[in-house]
C-alpha cells in the first residue's frame, strides 16, 4: 500500500495528523463541509471504490512546530543560489552537506542510519516485532534551480519530527518505521528523474544506463557519485535493488506546489491519482540569415516553428477538459542566438502530464 498526501504550503506540517489518523479522515469526511475530491476541482469521475476503517486507540502527541520550521530553514541554507531560492544539485558540495545535516538529525532521533551505493539514506526505528515488514515514509532533498525550501524536504524532516513526537509520547511501534531520503528525485543533473527510487524498485535498465550516463560537463554518474563519497569502486548498481516485501506500506508527505488547497481553505489532501510525467525533445531546422536583410515572405524561421508548437501545447492542454492536464516547454534554445540573426535551429523540451499523453499519441 502506498499513500501520498499534499498539504497547503502555508500548513506544511501535518505528517503526524494523517500518518496516524488516516482512519479518521476516511470515516468522517462525509461530515466535513470542507472535504472535496479531485472531481470537485477538475471533473474527474468519482472513484466508486471505498474502504471503511475503524480508528485505533488514540495517543497524545506534541509536534515541535518551531523546531521543525527551524530545521527546514537551516537545510535551505545548503544552496547554490541565495535565499529565498534553493538550488541543490545531486552530488554537489551543498547536496553532500545537506545529506550530512539530515543524517545527523536521524541520529539525534535515535534512528539506525544506513546508506546504499548511490546515496539513498535510511533511518530506522525498530519495532518491538522487528521481523514484521516495516512501514516506510520519506521523500527527497535535492532541489531544482531557484526552487523553494519545502519541496521534498517536508516529507523527510517532517517524518523525523513525527518519530520524535511519537517517542516523546512513549509510543513504541509494533512494526519498524523507516525514513527514506531518496537520491535525486529531480532530473536536473543527469536528466533522469526519481533516480534513487527507481533503482530501489529494481530498474535493471536504469542500473545499466547509469554506467554510461554523463552530465552537461561530461562528468559521468559514477564519477560524480564517487566525488560525493558513494559508489567508490562499486559498479554493480543492482545492489541498490530492494528485496521483495521490504515494506508493508509507504506514505509520503509533500507540499501541494499549487494554490488550490490554500485558496479553498483546505489543510490537507489525500492523493488518489498521480499524473505520469513524460518528456519530448524536439528540434527544428530552418534557414538562417541576417534579420535585417531577409524579408518575411522569404524566411524559414526555426524559432517561429518552435513558438507555434508551444502555443499548440497550451491549446491542447487548456481544451482537454481537465484542469489538471498540463503541458510545459521548460527549455527553449535558439541558434545562433543573436538579436540580428534569424534562428536556423531551435531546440525545445516538453514536459506533459496526464491526458496529454493520449492526445499526442504517447500513452
């Protein structure tokens, strides 16, 4: 079983509430006037399946919100760009320092801390029946250029504070609880998203591909990993693969990254559908020339062709009938890139989610 939750960025610290009170969410939502499903926002069909839960014995928990916010703020200082933005790229100096900071917090929480050869970090609290399959939670701390301080981080630091709160209450889990810091959720450096979690899931194709993968500076993945203290002489990335039945359940706390919950005054949302991301790289070739000499009827402008495709993507997404169908051109490069030169080449990269895959024939 796997659950993912979004919280409003103004109320990011609800890990304990839903991780240990999910039965209350499920059984009482019909009495809550603020409860809404994605159907209310985007026209999704209602999921007819339902489950009934019985709340277990409650315990009194005290979450140290101020300490958690302080940790989030401190972690944000490990950044390649100045505040308030955060840029933390895989295996860079600030990434290594941020990992060290998180491992220290795990140790202070009394967790057993381990790492694998690519830098997935595990902090385990042993239950009183440790032979039972563990329950896991976690997220990532790498950050795309000029992003915010909460993306991924809330799911890692919030989990540590959740365990601290449970320990302060005297609670002892039956199953072991494990926090996972996934390596490289973002594709910023090597163009591969969810790198650590995909390896944990047993992607043999990815393990093999990473042996020949390089970044924009022609630094190989293995070289970068070794510079950060990982991989070392180990080329067999299949050692990262988890064994079957490693976890009985997984839950992730994440910020919403959109304004819907906040605008609706809703503190927490349970994710029922996740749009599968996909990307397409497109290159256009035209004819270059002097921008002041070639008349408009005689032009074959690669930049304009790219612009028309961008507008078509916007039109397709907005007319799809679903508010959460999105398409974005996040990279656009024109050659030769001079104000007085007609673009002879254009390169763009499209990120698309959900129904657009069907519309573009990529489902």
